[in-house]
């Protein structure tokens, strides 16, 4: 038993690993601490206060951008999850057929292309469509978000389906359940943790997106990340830290939920 | 009367058709809002640039692609290499490679550390890596920016300790971009490495140790060669987003130290050269595809190597 341990030990690995964890969390920690700074700089702590959270809360642009983010993300994630679930059902639990590999590759395509390229591609197309149709609303943002969210929702749902065999569905069908009833009563209840995981992944990805949104948004369509990107060009006050900290708290909540939901499976 | 096999074939055909209907919404959305626009960009890269941005429709030219590498002298119309572009291309490749290498050197021990913990603690450490992975990239870049600013934590500490007399200029340098990318992409390296090490059967290591291999030799001759797929996967996962990075170089590199992503933006913004921007976009996508191809080939090679 003692030997087992010594074989696994590599000189210096633990030190490097712990250093990595410190390096990963030190910047985020610093950022959070300065959000509570009573002073006006992000250089020196001058006492603790919540004033920057209050400032952010009273900043209309921040609230507006946040509300826009919280409109786009759930809609995009919801539609993407439905489309991804259907596509996952279409590409699993079957003998290979012509077009199967094509479908999977096609749907995963947004993952392969750099974000900046997708962003300029959408800019090129949408700027034309805006001229032709005269419509400059939020629909473009939602459409783009749905597209790049689909592969993220697709991933966990497809992975789960591949571990489920068809015996329960076949049994239900043998007892004269219609395909729709089979889905509602058998497939969906078994699949829903993966669907929820896919939805949350898509939600976080949409909420975090900055590059694609930055390129295709019309005037006055800031989401929280693009608003922050714009602000970071100027001198920053701890207000940015406060906004980031709240955003961080939201992300952590969703990720924690996702982590434990996907853990439970095994 | 239909035979049983004919019925089965017909059923299979209906099944395949239904599966196409099921996948249609996803395929259609990806086609309209991802793949279609990409095709348009390919077309744009071959068109004549418009006077105020955009392109002149259906007037084709190779100027966009040409100006990726060359530029025409304003005075005597001679050709020369577009140094500015080449410097940016080289910076993108160089910084991506350095980022990949450094995150590998830091990430491997970290993944190894996590994989060799007790089951209970493993989840805890893994969670600590997963959390930054899903945290907004912009926020993490902002966080690292605050650390390295001239008035930031690192410089203040070093100044107070008397190690340096003037603040180190890290922001708006290549070093700054590298540090930022290494920071934001480190979890992308650790996660696949961890998955790979977790599956490693330590009886191989014990066998080698029984034959008097030192721990270092076990690492070098047994563990690292068997980790090859994980190492390649992690490297690709870091290299690809680094090559196409936009936010990190924009915030940490400033206006002078551009990477490819920023050069592309410039062409669609102030540069008003959409064909060039399109050609650069396709170049970047090509680079990413090349990296993926290398990955697929290397992964299949190491897979067959284990059987042989």
C-alpha cells in the first residue's frame, strides 16, 4: 500500500498544482474584493462598502443591458434546447444511415469555427438583411444565439441518449402507446436531466457571449457583456468590479447546479 | 403480398425519413445563422471592395486574398510584402504556441494532482477547475487585467517590496496577451488531461517500478506516452481559441499589439476592406481546421499504436 502511493508521487507536481489553483483564483478574488472598496480606485482598498453595488443598481444602462441579456439568453437557450433534443433523438439509437454523420458534423459546426469569424459572417449577412427588410430589432441577436447554443445543448443530450437503450420505448409501443405518448411518458422523463443540463449550458453560453453580440447588435442593443466590453476601454471604477461580481455570482449558481446535476448520473 | 423483409425495409425507410424531419429545425437554424453566412464570407473574399465598406456585388477580384500577404506601394505601384499583416499573423501563431506550451507544463501536473486524489476530494478539485471554465471570459480577462495593470496588485506588491523601482509595463505588450490567454485557457488544458489521467491504470506504473524504474522514468516512459491522446486534445483545445482570440488581445494588447482576430475586426471597421477581412477570416478558419486535422490524425495514430 505504501508503495502504491510512492509510484503516484511525482516530484514538484503538487507544488505546481497548488500554485495553479492559487493563480486561477487570485485574480478573481482580487476583483471581488475591490468590488467592496469604499474608495474610487481599483488600486488601494480604502475600507469596505457596498456603494459600488448601489451605483451599478442605479445605473440605467446596466439595468437595461442586464434585462436584455436575461431576455435573449432564456429564449435562445429554450429554442436551442428543443431543436437540439429533436436532433439528438434523430441521430442516436439507430443503425448508421446515410446522412447521420453529416447531420452531427453540421450541427457541431459552430464549435469548429472561431467566434470572430462567425461574428463577421453574421455581420455581413445581417447588415444586408437589415437594409432589405428595414427590421433592426432584437431578432437578429436571438437567431444568432440560438445557432451557436444548439451544439452546446446537443452535446449532453446526445451523450445521455447514447447510454439509453430502446427496450422501455419498445415495451410502451407494444402496449399500443402512440409515438408521441412514448416520448412524453417514457423518453422525456428519462432524458430530462440531460435536457436540463443542455439548457443550462446553452443559457450560460448565451449569457456570456460577447464577440458575436458585439458585431451584430444594432444601436442601443447592448447586452451586459458588450456593455462591459465598452466600459473596459475607459478608466474603470470599482463599479465594474461590482457588476462583474454579481455576474460571477449568477454564473457560479448556474454552473454549480449543472455540475451536480451531471455528476448524479454516474 | 409484401414479404417480411420488404416490410422491414419500408419501416427502416420511414424511420430514416422521420429522423430527417426531427433534425430539420436544428439543421435549418445552423444553416441560416452559421454555415450560410460563412459561405457568404468566402464569396465576399473574392469580390471588389466597396468605397465605404461592404463590397461591389458580383465584381470579382483576388485583391482581398492578395492583400493578406502583399501590398502595393502608393507611389510606384510596386509589390512588397505586407509587413504589418505578417507581423500580426506571426504574433498570433507565436503567442498561441507559447500559451499552449505553458498551459501544458502547468496543466499536466495539475490534472495529475487531481486524478491522484481520493474520490471525494477529486470532485472538489475538479469543481475548482470547472468553475473558471464556465465563468465569463470577459470577466476573467478583466480580473487578470486588474492584476497586471501598472497600478495593479503585482506592481504595487513588487514596488512595496522594493524589487522594482518603476512599475513593470505588462499591459499592452505581447507578454500581457500571453499571460491573459494562459490564464483564461488553462482550464481547457486541465479538463481533457484529467479525463485522460483518470483512466490511467496505475498498475502499469507499479510494474515499471518493480523493474526498478525511477518515478521520473515511470512518468517519462509510461505515463506521458500513454497520456498522448489527452495531451493532444488539451493542446488543441487551447491552441484553437488562442489563435482566434479577440477579447483577450483587445483588452490586454491594446491598439498596437493586434492578433488575427483584431486585424479581422479592423478590416470590417475602420479599415473598410471587407474582402480582405473575409480572406483573413477564411485564413483563420483554415488554420483552425488544419489544427483539428492534425488532432484527428494524431489521435487515430496513437489509438492504433496502443493495439499494436
